[in-house]
C-alpha cells in the first residue's frame, strides 16, 4: 500500500501494549475517523485538464508515451486493487478507493466506500481503517479494523499488492512466450541502421559505417574479414575488437550474397576505444505451446525475481549507494567524446541504478517503439521489481506491515494466556521518518539522473 494509506508504523516496542478494544456491533454512521466526503460530481475543468495533459503527451512526445503512462497507472491501480479485494473479503472497513492523487475530479459512494478519480494520475490508494494503534477509530468499528483481524488476514492484505505485481508479470511473460515466442539467436537480421546525422566524434558529425556499407534492415552479416558470424553477439564482439579498421563484410539480402567494405569508427557508444559499425539486430521468434509457455514464464519469473533481489541488495550496500551518489554528483560533467547513437547500451554503472517514474516511462516508451513483445517484457520486469521492492521489511512499504504482522504473531506465541499482542508503532516513528527521507532522497536523485544522464534500451 502507498504511504498515504495509514499512519507511519514502527516495528517493536520494549513491552507489549494493552489489548485494543474489540466490538461486535454492526457498523453505524461514519465516525470522525472516516472523514467522509460527499460524492463529487464530475468537474469539467479538472477532467478537461487531465484529458488535455494526456493529449499533449501524445502530440508533443509520442503515442507510445501515452500508452506507457496509462500502463503505469493501471499497474498501480492493480496493486491497490489487491489490497482492496483482500481487505473487503476479510471484512475490514475500507472507506476510500481512488485512482490518482490531489483534488477530487469525480467520485461516487457504494455502501461504506467512496470510489473516484483525482487530478494527478500518478497512482492509486486504498484507505483501510485501523492499520496501527495510532489510528483513532470509532469504538463501534473497532472489530472491523485491520489491526483486530487474525494474522493470516492481516498478512494477506499486506502482501496482496506485491502478489498482484507478480501475477501480472507471470501473465505478461506467458503472453510473450505463447503469443510472440522466444528468440532464436542463430536466426537474426539487422533491425536498424544508425543514421549518420545521429553520430558525432570530437564534436563533429561523422558518417555511419553501416550507411557507408549500404546495409539495410533485414540484411544479415555472414562474416567480417573472413570471420564467420553465427549470432548477433558474435558480430558485436568482432566489430568491437577492430576499432578504426577498414573491413570487408559478407552480407546476405533476400537470398543473395554480396561483399561490401567500410571503415569502422574507433569509439563505441560508451566512450571506450572499440570498433563501431552502427547496427542493431533482432532474432526471429518461435512460439511456444501453452504448457511450454507456462513453464518458461515460471522459470523466467524465478530468474528475474532472483536478479531483482540481488540488485536491490547490491544497490543498498555501502558501495552501491556511494556509486549512485557519485553518478548523481558527476551527471553533468563533460564526458569523453563518443558516438551519440540510440543504439547505446546501458553501462555497468547503469545496471546498479534505480530509475524514477520518469525514467521508467522513458525506457517504456523506447520498449513500446521496439515492439509489443519488448513492451510486455519490460512491464513484466517492472512489475517484478516493484513487487520485490514493496516487500522490503521497512515502513511505509508493504513489507513493513508484513514484518509487523509476523512479529506480532511471534510475540503472541510467547504469551501464555493467548492474548493478542499489538506493536506500539509510535516507538519507531523517527526511524520510519528516516526511511521515508532516504527513499525521497533516492527518488529525487534518480529523477535528476534520468534527466541529466538517461538510460537507453539497447537496440
């Protein structure tokens, strides 16, 4: 759940606090804790402003950017839907479910819950009453609060958001493997030729070696200076080992074979001294049957989840945080002259870097332009990473609520008379504020890096 759902919470008091009152009465009129709002009729001006913003994004940026933004909003909506459904099924008191933040544009009430739309489409939130002992609740509603429910119900609500991310990722991966197939690296062709007007060296425009060679999308390079090329990665290795050399390429096009010659650039996209041709490749894809696709989706999900956990651990290590700060500090410093090409690939430093929502939207736009399969894989990756990140056992993340539920259960096992144990979350409010401050700082630095030194998808 988002940080707006509840008060901040801690993890452990020195002593158990007294049991909170439990009541079995039926719900009555909303108490002061609910701060109910009357349903809001559609606000034409605010609604028009949101629509105008989306249209402007499509006109001045691109249609893929609109698709990515809407997909991100849907992803966060599904996260909150997981919390909403599990909380309602557990009989908890839910009072609000909104898409977006900021001023209300439109809302309606069904029973106890107000549903609606807010002006800033940057997420969604669900308000579940009584998430901690700091939440003041009308005594008549106490029995329906989150904190009064059995362990497994509290646990299921806390993990429901990440569960939705994981389910979406599995579905996306299954669709990719069943609908688009898996790449066959031995069956590849040139997807894009870098144009000359996008490359500079030493501040001056230079010709694209691939354009000079007359290469076109759909071509396949069979050999370079007599070295056979089986996979696109073989071509990459051969080219990078020959900076500045004039090479002869054997090319296959529409079943015919011909030779062409070009001089490679001597500097790669990351500024290193390496050969640069200026092509990106794509592999043919082979569709899998439903069972094979499901198995492949499961194995890829496990691999990506493991990598996400490892990446988070590496990022939040002292060396990882230091490296991230160094990247932010030096982001605007002059870099070595290099080809400015959209075929650039993420550097090793980029791999140890968290992107902001802006950065995710930018990369997602590139993924959308690269094709639907790439777009779906990208959002599967994003869902898995967010799902893992949300389970970090610190408030205000979902993992903090999971940690509290588990700790309360452990303490209850140690209480002889079976009384409920409630964590006094007020004891760790300073620590929670510190976590929030760190996350906000990282978010601001990530946004700055994504603007000053954006990451590009490899083509």
